[in-house]
């Protein structure tokens, strides 16, 4: 495990000496544009484990992606190695269909403190809810980014992340009512406290999310990757490519349905992912939205 190999994986060639916000943002953006948010291991007969060496081997050496517990753990390790004041937090993800937050802490994120200011760095959410810049941990302040306007709200020491999106232009009207499309313009994302967490706090969740029939991740095969102007996502057999600000206050959302023999080719061409085992795509209707 070494930083040079990680940065070769993400393509980052900037400074390794400065522990400032500009450098953090650059490292972070290279990560989210090179490393997919994906759960494909579940659907090709592999077990997801949280040992850092395993995560490093999977993402850096095998050029795969991972979910939050993998992506953000690796990102946190990199930042700590560079001298950043980085720690882990745990979040409860919002379920829009049930209009409530999960009762299990399933989302791992990174807090970084620079010059006395705290920032949330989350490289493991994917699709349109993936932040593109570290977010200052301050309540009630709109923080515009390319994906939309993010905002933290704090109440009784609990922090809430929400996001405002633009209007959506969908050329293929067959998908205009897709369950993958977010219907609300303002969406709650997750809630968290500032209690420090360790990777060990997520071991049960890691097993649960990849084995329970109630888990989103057993119901959908997911691979998403941020691009320079939006993101792409392969959910089951549905490939989505989103371009932010295609027109003023409007995002372009393009859908296409793939055949079975196109799925793994698309993973390679669009996401730079090559699987060791045969993928069995799945997309049970649920609360995963883009």
C-alpha cells in the first residue's frame, strides 16, 4: 500500500505537501472521477470486506470501485497519510419512499479540519447526490456546486444534509416516469452526529447490506461514476448519462436499456471496470434515485 500507486489510480499529479482546502478538493475530485461508487461484488459472487488492505487491493490494484465504507475509508487513509486532520463519522440515509431516515447507521463519511474549520468529505454516495467539493460544516448555508445546491441543517447536535436539484430534460420520454428519477426538487440525503466512528462500527452493516433481502444493495446492481460535466450510472440494465447545466437551470438526463451482452462491455468502456466473475444484473423497483 503506497500513495504513489493510489495517485496513479486517480490521476492526481498535484501537490502532496500542502494540507489546504484547494489541495483537498483536487485530490477529492480526482477520486470521484476515477473510482466508481458500485456494489457489483454482491451480484457477481464476491464478498465485500472492510479490511483496508483488501479495499486498497480492490480499488487501487484491481481498478474497481466500492460503496461508502470502501471509498471513504480509502480516502480517509490517504488524507491521514498526507497529514490532514481526518476522522470518520456515521450517517443514517434518508428513504424517500418511507419518508424517514434509516434506523441503521449505514453510511461512512470523512470529516476533515483545516485551519480550525470542519469540512465533510464524502466520496461514497454516487449519482446526483455525490458532492463534488468538500462541504463546510456550517448550518443553514447554501453551498452551490455543479451537481446542485447542497445545505447542512443542524438541530439538537444532529446534522442533516439536503440537496436542491435543477429541472431535468429527458429526451427519451419512455423514461419520464422512471422510478430511478428523483421527483422532488429538494431532497433529504442523510443525517449524522459528530461522534467519531471507526471502521469496526460498520462491520455488521457491511454484512447486512450485502445479504439482507431488505437491503437496497441486494435489490439493485449499481455502478456510478462522476464525470467532468455530470455523472453516469448503470443500474441493472439501465444506463443513465446526466449532464449538469445542459441549459440554464436544467440537467440533461439520457437513458438507454442495455441487452445482457452489452452490460460488461459498457462497464469497461464507460466506467473502466473489468470484473473477475460473471455479473448478474438486477433492478428491483425501489428507493434508489438519480
